[in-house]
C-alpha cells in the first residue's frame, strides 16, 4: 500500500461528449479537494495501458468469464463487450478520482468451469483492486473464501439469492436486480395474471447452479397459491447431458400448464421445440439466461415466438430509459449480437458507484471498497430502479421485464411489460437455496 498525492493526477482538461456528459455526470472525482488519499493493490500512479487520460493513474479490475468454450459464452462474450464499452465511456469522461479504469489487462476465460475459474482467480488476484465480473454462481462460490481473505469485492454474472444477503455473500458481492428465486415468483405472478392461474407447474434447471434457486422460487410461489409442482426436473448443459430428451419426455408425460426453464439458450430451444413437437400443449417461462436471438434462426423459432416468454431483470433493448439510450450510443450504431451487451453494461453501475464513493472518501483500497458496500446507492439511469446495497433485500422492491421473442425487433425480444412486481408473498428472509 502506498500514499499518493492527488494533485499529481486528475487535472487533465476533459473533452466530454454531450450525451456522455449527461449520462456520466459525477464520474469526475473530487480528488483535488482531498488532502491525501490511500491507494492499494490494483491501483497505480502510472497511466493505464493505452490510457484515454495519460495524466491519470490506473485502477485495474479483473474479469473472469466464459469467453470461449463454455455453455454461456454466447451471452458472456457480448456481456464482456458491454462492460468494456461502459468503462471506456467512464474514462472518456475523465475517469474516477483521477484514475482511468482498465478491465482488459486482467481478463481470463474460465469456460464456465469452477476449477478454471479458481485457477484464473489465482493468476489475476495480485494485480487487481476488484473483480468487474465473476461469471456464474458456483464459480464465484468456489473463490468466495479467498475473496473474503483478500477483501476483494466482485460483480457477479449470476442472480443466486444468496448473493443478496450479507451473511452468505460476506458483504463482497455487488448484485443487481432480482434473484433467480424471486424471478420465478414474479414471473409466475405475471403468468397467472395474463394466462390464468395454472393448476400445475414443472421446473427444469441445472441443479447446483441457478436451476436450484429458480426451482425453489417456483415451489414457494406454488405453495403460497395452492398450486401443484408436478416435477422439478434436474438437467445439465448438453456438453454434459448430451441432449434434453429426458426432460422433454417428462414434460410431455406430465402436461403441466406452465414449464419454468432455468437453462441456457440451446437447451431451452431444444426443450421448447421438442416438447411441442411431441404433443405438449402448455406454455414456457424462461429465466434470464435462457434466450438468445440466434434461436430465431433455428427450427425452434415458431414454438418460441408462440409459447415462450422471457423474464428479464431490467429494461430490454427496446426500453426508453436514459441508460438504454447511453448503451445504444456506445455501440456506434453497430447492433450487438444479443442482450448480453446490455447486461454487461448494467451490471457495471454498482462498482462504478463504489469506486466513486471510495475515491471521494480517499480510500481506494480493497478494504475501503468492502467497507463502502453497506448503504451504497446505485443509480442505474432508469434501466433499474435505484438500489441500495448491503441491506436486507425485499421482494417488494424487485421487478421484472416480461418479453416475447419477435424477429421483427432489434435483438429479437419485444417487451410486454416492464417493472412488473410480485403480488405473491413469500418468506424472503434468507437465501432460497444453497446455490
């Protein structure tokens, strides 16, 4: 750890594009007003590689993601692109506290494998102030104890309910939006309001990952509404399971009114199309990672557009918020491959708010960031309602966007309703599942 006089940095005259000046107002820090600041691991007086602001120091953030070869790479790659665009925009507006932010020098591909995730964490941990992305519930859990020992906070690419409670996330996770558990509750309330209260529900998911949390949310919703859960079908990515024939067989046999899918896009398309082809006559609700617009170019398109609805944690590409406008501006007119780009951008707001708070308090250290999480207010520029981290979560404050696949709109999903909230009450005083 070293002491650093702030007047050495952050004095560069800023050239701020008009739209970005509105979007990132407040990104410039009050570092000149502080007498002295404390900086730590992952923070240097030297500029970032290829710095936007050569007079600034550099804050290094790490990225552990499925960038090639894993089951969620199709979403994770544009997610990473969205994060890079977010921080490029922050840097173009002067950075934070006299520092630019680097999110590329310590990026590693984990292929969504917990062992590779843990090994990559060991490689980059000595170089970073925090993790801008830790993709996957089980992958993040694999390094949580090490993060605790190092006071390393992280943005999760996951919505496990345990990441919303300080006792289980150890005050280290900067979550955004609902959890997989509350997603199921909100989604099933929308289904009941729109299509009538179902008599039977089936869940399909990956146990030990987000499938368990999603299934438990469905069970709690069903219990509160006196509805039968006909089956919790545990599946696995096709890389492991080979195909989804077993799940399809159970769905067709049970004929539930609605099937809740907590799987990745390829498996979702196979289950939806295969079940309908085999005679299933109900509908599907899909968890946040279950859709990719590329599916609309497959034989599953017809079944998806007519019988599937997607549940999302925030406004989609057709949203009208200030944040969605900023995201579209960042692309330069080139449409991303899917809404992963939007996810990467949106998930970055909490750590930006945290860095700004720590910079203002003169404590750009891991411990300083961890201490600043409690009570941290995050403004998502309308993509999500403003949130406060480090507090007991409430289902009442969580909402979802319900969409339908539509090849006629950009990125292939059309919003049906935004900011939809649950009417069912469940006990949400702790995590819904172990993971």
